[in-house]
């Protein structure tokens, strides 16, 4: 098999993929209305569901579109005329508020710090004391803004007590952090193809009990294209997406799922964790710090405080790494200058070690006072 230039994407998805996933896109032309293609999508839906739930009771509804498409589909299709609580502790919680505003939903924004766990008793007070009926609560599992992993078990317990349906954006945790929807009381789970599943961008999906999808026929649907009930029903009847499916991305996703199944979720998360440990030890050694304490950290993406040094410029640092085959990501935390390094995708701690060698060179070049330069590029070259 030919190989493709290997770029190391230290971005929180799209992530580095295997060549076998990339080449799985090269298939004979096929019309997505053919039964053969329907079977491919059905197998993808079943296997994605099995990662987090019993596939006999739950199913995954697929959309052509990035993760935000599935967030949009859920918010526009699931919430009736009552109120939803949106936990906002980062850019993706904020995005849910923006989507809810566009659709004119009644929502309560629960703002929480981007680097600290959610205050559960304050959340409970809202559930207990709000007079308008609250039917749903939504939260991002892994806030990719900072690396904060929200405590879904505890939030799910609260939702159970107050009989509120829990919607989880698991776009950046699915396929790495183990999730069991029933045990965690999650009604709707949102994820996509191009993060920890290690597929290519272009497919997002919503997993829920079949019976919940059936119930959506009674909810006013607000979007034509991203209509969750219609997409579910159409697939059930025809084994097809309502509109043209991203064919090649789906073939690549099938291959990515096969590779995921071979590795297993525990092994995958442990490979990622090993990379995270190398990364955090390495940056500390060089004198940099990250935000979010280890006990609340996803270990998938790290938000690092930018070096305080006159010579520092994020774009220049990005370009330095880019020419060497590594892509890094800007920060997203308000009022704090950070940049982000993700350690997901088809990479290992050896790639992180190579990144750290280059980081040391960059920091040295800009005159940053290195705490302890134990790795030196020159010695690695010998
Ligand atoms: C938690 C979370 N939600 C939503 C999104 C949006 O996904 P997309 O950019 O694929 O639309 C992302 C993307 O990084 C994410 O990390």
C-alpha cells in the first residue's frame, strides 16, 4: 500500500489518521441509495451505538455534517416549548446557547468556570427552585476549550432525581473516555467521526433509545435539514440518509471503527493517557504550566499558558512547528492567554517526545528562560 506524508495533528480533531483509514475512501463510485451502501451505514450506526449503549434498544442517527450539525439537530428537534438548562463552561457550552438563541428556545444558561468542576449544589438549586417546567439539561462532556472533563455521572444523578432528560455533547470524549448511557442517565449523546474515533471529518451522529426518537414526532421540529425525527424515520424505512450521504467519509469511518474495535476503548484511552503524561511532564520541565487539575482533566487536550517572553508569538510558533510536520492549536479561554495541544488520533508518546524536543528549541530561540533543559535537540541528534 502507498503511504501518505504523516502529519502530526496536535489539534483536538480532525486528528491524525492511519493510512488505512485514508485509503478506505478510495472506492468504486456508488450511489448512496444502493442497498449495499445502506448496509454499510447500518453497520456503522450499530457499531457506534455499541460503544456506549445496548444497540438493541438504542440507535445512532447519522448526519452528513460536522459535530455542530448534530448539536443543532438535537437542540432544534428535541426541546419542546418548555425550558432547557445549558451548562456553559467553555466555547462549546457557549455554542449551545447560541444555537438555542437562534431557535428561540427557552433556556437557562448555567455559567461555570472553564477550569473548575461544576458546582452541583448550585445546579441543584436551579432544578429545585425554578418555577417554569425544566424538561432538559445539556452539558459538554469534555470541554475542548480547556480539557475539563465534566462529571456526567453526578449530573446524570441530578437529572434522574428531578426527572429531566440529559443531553451530552460527547464530541471530544466519545471513543476514548468510557461512557455507558443507561448507567449515566444520558438520553441523547452527540458525537462525530473525526476525533477519538480516528475517522475523517464529515459525519456526526446522535445516539438515543429508539423509543426517544419515536417520541420526537410530537415535538415541533424547527429545522428542515437537521430534523432528527425525519432523519431517524427515513433511515428506518429506507436504510438511507434523507439527503446525499458523504460516501467516502462513511467508508473511511467504517475502517476507523474496525481499527477502534481492534484496539479497544481501554487501550485507546491508555495510549492517549500515556501521551498526555509525557506532554504534561515535558512542558513542566521546560517551565510551562497548564490549566485544569489532573483529577478533572480529560487527558486528551491540554490548555497551556503561553510563555511570558517578549519574543513569543503564537503564529510564529505555529509556523515553526508546521514546517516540521506538527500542527498546534490556538487557545480559546477568555481572559487567559493559552495555546492548546491535543494528544488524540493515531499518535503515540514518541510523537509527543518529538514535539517536546522542538518546543525546547523554539523556547530557547525566543529567549524563554527554560526551567531545566534536560532534553536537548543536539543530544537527540547524536
Ligand atoms: C466538545 C465539542 N463540541 C462541539 C464541537 C464542534 O464540532 P465541529 O467543529 O466538528 O462542528 C467540538 C469541536 O472541536 C467540540 O470539541
